[in-house]
C-alpha cells in the first residue's frame, strides 16, 4: 500500500504574512525598535540601520505638521520644547488615518497631564482652541440656515430642527485662551496680557467668508446650542431658553445673540 | 517609433506642456493669473475638507487641467482599505473631474496606526493579490482607471516572488490600471537597493505608462561609506534623472510629465522653468525619435478591470 506523504513547501513555511511584516514595521516606525529586521533582505538593501530613515521621517513630518496646527503652543513653549512634546506625544497618539489632517486631536488632553509642561497650566486650553481652529478651517461644507429660510420654517406651522455647522464647536475653557491666542497673532506688536482663570464657553466656527470666528457664549446660547446639538426640535430648544431667562431683557439679549449666530452661518437645518 | 500609443488620436487638452504639483504657497498666484504650465497635480487628501481649500480646488479645476494624486489611501495595506478615505477621494474626483487619479505602490497604514510616508511592500504573491484587489476597489469607487506610481524605497525585503517591475507589470495585467512612472524614484531606489535604473525602465511594459514624475533628491552619506538617496523633492531635477527621462521618452513615447517639489518650495517661476525644461527635452525627443506631434488626452478613457 502506498503511503500518503504530506509535503510542505519549506519556503512557504518560512514566509511571513503581509500582516506580520506590516505590523512589525509599523511598530518599529513608532518605537525605533527593529522587530521587522528579520524580514529584510540579507544584503545592503536590507540593512536594519535603514529602518531609522522611516523612523526619522515619521517623527520629522508629524512634528512639522503638529507645529502648523499648534503655532501658538510653539510660540509659548519654544520650538525645542515643542519637539520634546512631540517626541512623547507621537508614539502614544499615532496618526489615526491616512488623512494627515486628523493627526493631533489628543494634544490638549496630552498636555493636561504631560509633567514637563505643568508649569504652563494654560497650554491645554490653548491646544484645545488651536485644534478647534484647525478643524474649523478644514471641516466639511454645509449650507447654513438663512433668515429667509428660518422665517419660512417658522411660518410653516411645523416644527423643525437646527444643528451646528460641521465647522462649529462648542467648547469650555478654564483660562482666557482666546485672549492669549489673539495676542500671539501679531508678534510685531507688543501686547501686555494678563492670564486669567475664568471658566467660560466659546463657539469656534467658520463663517461664510471662510474665516474662523471665536464667539463667547452666554449661558442661554449654550443652552440653545447644546439642545440643537443633541437633536432637539427648534421649539424645544427655544423653550429651554424661555424657561431659563429671568426677565425680558435677558430674552431680548438672547434673541440678538441668536440672530448673530444665524448671521455667522453656524447653524444648519437638519434635513 | 510613434508617440505614446495611449494618447494617439485623443483630443488635445494641453498636456503636451508639462505640469507642476499644486502647493499651498502658489495657489493664490495660480488663481490670480493663468500659469503657462500644462496642468496641475493636487494631493487628494489636502482637499478632503470644505472651506477655502475646497473652494480653491474647484476654482483651480475651472482654470487648469487637474490630476488627483493620493498619498494616504494605503493601497498595499494588509487589513483592508479605509472605506471613508476611499469615499472622500471618489467624492472629490466626481466634483473636480480630474484627468488622472493616481496613488502609490506602497502602504502607509496598518490597524489604527498610519504614517505620513510611503512604505515599501514585499513583492510577493500575497501582496500582489492584496494590492490588485485594492486597485480594483479603487477603480470601482472612482469609476475610472487609476494610475499606480513606483515609489522611492530605502529597504528591500527577503523572500520575494517578483522584482518591482515584474510586480507592476503583473498588477497592470490583473487590474487594467495605468502606471505613473516617477523617474526620480527610479534613480533613488536604484541607488538605494542596488539595481540598474535603465534596466528598470526597459523592463516596464510599454502599454500602461500614462504619466511621468520628475523631482529632485538629496544625497545623505552613511557611516559605512555608502550614500543613501533621499526622495525629498526639495531640489531641481538631477542631470542623472534628466538622462533617464530621455530614455523613458524614447521607450514610452511622449507622455504627460509633472515636476514635483514639496520641501523648501521655491517661487512659482522656478517650477515653471523646470516644467519648461521638461518640455524642451520632450520636443527634442520627438525630433530624435521621429515622433508624430503629441496629441494628448482630454481625459483618459475609463477602463473596466478584469
């Protein structure tokens, strides 16, 4: 009787999978280790020292990119310390997608706990504002709701919902971050600035002229915008404000603020 | 020898003049006054969002022939394409109707980590299957043929089934994609990996090359006495690369050509001058090779993959 002999291709057994190679190389690029060296050619083109080219490129390109997203943080801490921040940030917060513009989202949270930066307690707030600014410039387009459309909707007898434009972000700060940011936009003018601990809400958004605006928000605007963001119908969002105001003056102020929000193109209609 | 057969008989669109990469410092100037360059190549990912960037690429596309060149889709990744990334390129392509849509013979993302770089793939049968599937997915998403560009490599893997040129030729066979031949990358990789750049050109099939890239590299001496060529796109095109370019023109015929410049970006007129230099070489090559006048494509014909 002929025996069945199972033969394995010895080369196939040794061949790593594409996933093995990519997992190891990606690990090495973010850590500087050389776990992928075993997959490289055994000639000069497989010299493991060349892994450093990819490691250095990654660090350099991501650091340069983060410096463009966080220019005021760079001004506040200096270019060298910013590089130190990036050397620690990048390995734990790798670029999350093939779209480089998504890289850096966690900088504010990182700076809040990064020990060497604790002598600048406001840095986390500045990073939060700069990330919001960057997101506002690159967010998707959407048609803002106009006064004419609002008038039409209000007169239709049916309820409707508004939400924030994709560029609009509702944020809270502990320090006067917008003041610090503005003071660093024109360094040829010397500005005296007092650091203030002042909890407040700010809307960061892109207007119809592609300009990023910062708008300090009253508690009633926050109430209204939060309701819109959560999916409330327009009537419910307005009722939230109506129940919170204490007199006609406050209501009149809110109505002016609401008109300013519409004029700034920060609201869209939920279709 | 005739002109690049892929372009013969197609409607004239200006691609007989070489193009340049669209870079942020030049955008306002390019909109304010029509540059003499033949076309502009935009990095797809730079225009994923809305706002001023998106408005400007629409304006640019009204004024110039535009190509879309991706750097982040990671066609060679082992764990599947990012469908959102793919959708964004397809939406952008539909909006600005580019002449070509291209990407690289590389990968740049695995699991939840990505790099702003173009990483080498091992030229194995498994890689070819993965890459071909992703090229097919890409072509389906954009509804047209895509071009795949040869990268600059600094490393080579062990246990390969193909050379890079054989891999590219097989990819064309499996998917019907076109090729974007980066002449600078050939010079860079040939030096770094130790092969003959002229052989590389001679081994690429002639029926798929639809565009050339030209750029400058930098030479970085290594501790072991060797030199690594770094694909920095920060200098004029090297004489060695112009020489290879002439060889490529002879093999593939007159082909749309683009000057890339990404670091230490100079004034627009410097790039225009490099593009004009490429044009002179193209016309000389036509004269030497007895080519018929170049008749470029208004748009490459869409091809369905096998």
